[in-house]
């Protein structure tokens, strides 16, 4: 008998928990709008004033590039230019050395 009462009590708590949680919600709801107060963020004992500001969605850039991909995209033209410069110097050196032998 105690087992059945315990199971019934646990079931009642399980199904009643969303209603209890909804009653304890202290956010003011007006229609679809939810007002939230964002407190200042404290990191290592210091208050970060920029952390409490809302995000500007126009500044967010969604990309699949990692920082390593961005580095490679930035340095690839430099590496190619250095390679062509090195090959050009080798060709110039071989051309000038060939002229001196004859």
C-alpha cells in the first residue's frame, strides 16, 4: 500500500512540476514580450560593463572558417609571392652564370 501511495505521489509531483515552475516565474510577461534585466558580469572580481549590453545582431558574422583558415587566407598571397621571387632569383642566377661561361 505504501509503495502504491509513493508511486502516486511521485507521479503527481512529476506532472505538477511544470505548473509549479510556471507559477514561480518572476519575469513580467505581456503578450509575446519578455522583459529581462541583465546584471553586470563579474569576472575575477571585476565588473565588465560591456557584458551587460545587448548584442548588435548586424555585427555578428556567421562563418565556417576557423582562425587557422583565416590565417591561411591572409598569408597565402605572401607565400606565393615569396615563392615566385625565389624561383625568379634562381632563374636569374642560372641565366647570369650561363652567360659568364661562354
